[in-house]
C-alpha cells in the first residue's frame, strides 16, 4: 500500500513538472554564432517584445556559457543562465516576473574546442503577438521572422 502511494505521488509530481513545458508554444526567434575561446567576444541579440518563456538550444557542438544576461525594457539587467548547453538539447531558462519584456540578450559563451556552434533562441510569444506587431522593429525585422499574416487569416 505504501509503495503504491509513493508511485502515485511520484507520477503526480512528474506530470505537474512537465505541464509548463508542454503548455509553451515555441517560436524560433533567431540564433547566435559562437566561436571557440571567445573569438568574437560577447554576442548580443535584440528581441521584439514580451515573452512568456525562453529556451536556448546548442547546435553543432556543446556550448559553455559564462553568462547569458537579459536587459529588460525598464533598463534592468539580470543574468538568466550560465552553464553548459548540450548539442541538440533545449534548455528552459527561468525568467523573473510574469510579463517578461526583454529588449536584448547578451551571450558570453564559447565552444572550448575547435568547433564553432550556434545557439538557437526560442521564445513563447503566444499571448503577446499584438505587442510584437506594434513594436518599432516589426516591419523591418519581425514580420519576416513570423508568419502571422493578418488577424483575419493566420491568428
């Protein structure tokens, strides 16, 4: 009896931990090329609006990040990730607050080898589509990234 309760509790905990990841709708918003031994220094990536969640994924090789910092629209900067990104595996990044308007990300990462790699940046834009569409860089950048079309057809 005690074993079945423990198994049931374990199943509930595993299911609840998986729920937020399953609920996200990931949009590929861009990528950053990473060279070995900080060849290119820190790399910056601009975002176009608020997001619900953020994921990073290494492609080409494992990538080690001394820091990934987010600068928010209010000017505050915060380190949101440090550590190793394994090739082909997505890493959910823990972000503060409920409305996360990140203006840009700064990557201080390298491959520590002879390979070059890429960090794919994925975001759950979902409920903030209108904020992105009304952003200053919508026409010049983001309209070409997202296939959202008109409100009548693609939303």
